[in-house]
């Protein structure tokens, strides 16, 4: 799954997003790129659950 998170600005944002997704799926693999504002997720969760986790962390994801 791939998401654009335009309000991801720094490594603190990366840690917050990764922690939020991992809380819902401890086995998830999360890759964040602050420069491109992209978050790549390999998870057993569906995309809406991952989006909700990112929203719960305080960010506004867009599904790509």
C-alpha cells in the first residue's frame, strides 16, 4: 500500500506514523520518505485501517 502524507515533515513524523501503524499490526513493514511525502506499508491490514492509523497519529493520508 502506498500513501501520500503531505503533512509529514520530519523524522518525528516518521516515528509517529510508524508507531501508529505498528500498534495495529506489529508485523507491518513501514517505509517513510519525508522528501517525497510517501509512506509504503506492507501489512495484513486493509488500506482503510492503515489510513485510519495514520489519521489517528494526527496526519492526513491520501491513498495512492
